[in-house]
C-alpha cells in the first residue's frame, strides 16, 4: 500500500532528482544538453521512480557560472530550447507523474541582464544603479576596490563599473554575477513576477539559490575583511538575532520569503520551496518555517565520514531540527557543487575539525585531495551505495543528483583549457573547481558521446571509463547501481509512512552497526564494519546496497532493508 500524503505535503517525503540541464542529454547534437533531451529521457526518469525533478538554471546565460549567471529569469536559453520546449517537457513529465521544480537565483543576476547593462550605462547616482550595489572606489583615483572583501570564488568581491567613473560593483561570486540590492522595490516586485511566471506555467516548487544572501546592510563604514570573516548572525537568548554580518544570513531576508510564501499559498496545492542556505544549524529553521520557504537543505550528512557515530549523531540532530520547525529533513549526498559521493567515499577521512564550512570550500578541499592517486574506486562506490540506501530509508525527502544513480565517479581528466568553473580561473588554477561532477551523462556505452548526443563532443570531456557506467550497461546488470536505486525507489513508495524512526540498539559497544525501524515493520541495517554480520532473526531481505547476499549475511559496508517475516 502506498502511504498517501495530503497534496500540499507532497514534498515532505519526495525523491527529487536534480537535473543539470546542459549535461543531461543533448537532443540536437550541438554538445550542450537541452530541454528536448530531458523530454526524451522522461521514460528513464519514470522507470527510476522519482517524484519530482529540480532543474538547475536553464535561463539565458553566458554560462560564466554554469547558468547561475542569469540574464533573463523568465525565458529559456536559446542554446538549450524555448518556452514551448519547457511546456512540452513539463507536460511529458506530468504525464509520467513527475513534478517540476526550477532554480531561482535571486542574490545576483548576470552582468548581461538588461538591468545591469542599463546600470552601467546610466552612470553614477542613477536610478538604474540603485538596483545593484555600486560604491565609489578608494584612493585618489578611486582605482582601489571599496573594501578588501573577497569573493567566494576567489579574488576581490568588487569589480570596476566599466564606465570609468570611479565606481565599483559588488559581486559575492564571479564578476559576471553582480549582487542585487534587495532594498529596492523593483527587485522585490520583479522576483514576485518571476515566481508567478513559473508558478502559472505549472511548476510545483523552487530551489532558492544562496537563500541566506539577499538582505544586506551596505551602509558605511563597511568592516574590513578580517572583521567580516569572523562575523556571524548570532542568536540571542530572547530568540532575536544580533545583526552583525552585513551580507550573510540577516533576519530581514525572511521578510522577503514571507512575501513569497503569500504568493505560493495562492496555488493549489501551494508551491513548495527549498532554501540553499549555508547557515549555522540554529538559524536554518528560519528558512524552513511554514511562513517562509518551507524547507531548507541540510547538507550535514554530506560532511560525514563513513563512521557509524558521525551518521547517528547527524541523523538525530537533523531530524530533531526538522521536527522542531515542523518541516521535513532533506537528505543530500551529491549535487552539482560537490564531488560525487562515489569518489568522496573512496578518499581518506577528513578530520571533522578540518572540514571547511561552506559548500564551495568543501568541494575545493576534496577536489584537491582527489588528485591523490590513492582513490579507492571500488570501496568508494560500495560505501556510496550503502549511504544512499540509508538516507533513502530515513524520514524526509531525498535529493538525488543526476548520474549518482549510475555510481558515477568524479571526472578528473579535464585539462585546464577545458575547465569552465569560474573558481578555477579566479584562483588561477589553485582550486580545481566543480567541473568534475558536471560532465555529461553516459547513456549508451558504444555510441558517440556515450549516447548523450549524436553530434559534437560533449561540452566537458567524457573519459573512456564512463562507458562502464552507461545506462544500457547498468540496465542489463541486476546488481548495478542503477538497479539498486530503481528497486529502492520502488520499495520506498510502499514502505513510506509517518515520519518516525526508532533506533534498535545493539548491546555490543564496539558494534559498527546502525539499525533502525520505520513504521510498518520496515527495518534498516547499516553495516559500517568490514566484516559480514548476520541478518537479524525473523527478518526477510527486501533490498541490499551490495551484490546478492550469500548465506543470509550482510557483507561489510552494506545497507539492507528488511521486513518482519
Ligand atoms: C550555489 C549554486 O549551487 C552554485 O552552483 C553557484 O555557483 C552559486 N550558488 C552562485 O549562484
Ligand atoms: Ca543541444
């Protein structure tokens, strides 16, 4: 029996598949994945069993940051399709019972956006400049940036206006991504218009990029970098926040999301939204509250090493946090910003105290480790599959990133000339960036571009080893990663129930096992150890992250789903 949630709550326990459109499937053979390519692969998504897809940006963009530099929020990039293609794709997905979520990038636009172009042209003090963050440079000739702040992607967070007027504009990310001034009513109104535009086109929800960044206090004097880097928005005893950080996680940002929520609730069912917010755990709830966006990504599980204790602690903490704010937790192991988890689990542990705090920093850190030739590919995939099966059994929703269902490894064979991520360029190659998880998918092992597209080569190089992960190869192998995902998603629909979890404790203090129960007699055993263990008595095996089980034993580094006999 399938556990039915009210329509308005569909997202609480959904499996959402992230599509990075330019790397998914290329229908017209120009080397760039497109919307028609997605439409052609809907049967694949249906068979996989996902509830929704989230599309990373497909809007017109110069692709300076993989589409997160948006030139027009209410159109499709002509390089990858048209609005008609979007409609056709949505209709085909809808027919297959799959909902659509789109990515909203409200912190910054592209420097190609007509507002930014107009701002540069209109000059200092103009109404057009007020929609962005322009300041005078320092020094006699104003040729020094207004502050010493650094961009998240490296280098200065300010670039000259290009008008030779001594003004600079603020960009928290690449210089092609000027930050909006969210105090401006035009900006507020225009984003409501954008959300309505996509809501009216039938999307079910939104992923909100850099959700913690919109509200800023750019009044003078601005602190220097050393001070800024240490500032956070701390929670005070009375529950209010001490607003100390000028550009990060400020309380006023929630006024924006409350106005969005009013719009979302005009739809039936209401539109959902999930915040990408890299904030302290005690601040996350504000983004996920029901009068705000409703859900916020929890990336905590992505930071765990393959140790029972780390996961147990993280699961308890994440579930408690989601419960407190009446949202549901989001489980994520991979996305377009981090190293694929099959590779991550093949690397040595990262001591917890050394973990970088932001997603970009984490990835850069891991990428540099990946250059180490001692990557355990087989073990990495085994542990990745075990962790995927574990998170798919937890209460809450799971976000899957395209290609992880094939067990794809991170691609390191990309030359400096082929790299696209601005992080690579802005750090002069010091940090290798995120291209390795954005390489186009292999669909058919013996076709050109592995079936991704039949014309030009893929826009990022697909190494030969990818053929063994191609969909057609995995389709035929019952124990492939793809078939493990398919089976897990199918069973999950039947096993899903109230968002409850009960730990089953083991007497052995040294045990390497996590064991929990879900409603309806569904049990999950994760063997973090290297040696095999017995299946608990009275249980039948439903699914395993490993190969077929022998002698009713659960091999090391394997997760199994069981049901009472
Ligand atoms: C987070 C996105 O996931 C990432 O890909 C992008 O580079 C930054 N936000 C800036 O938009
Ligand atoms: Ca194409």
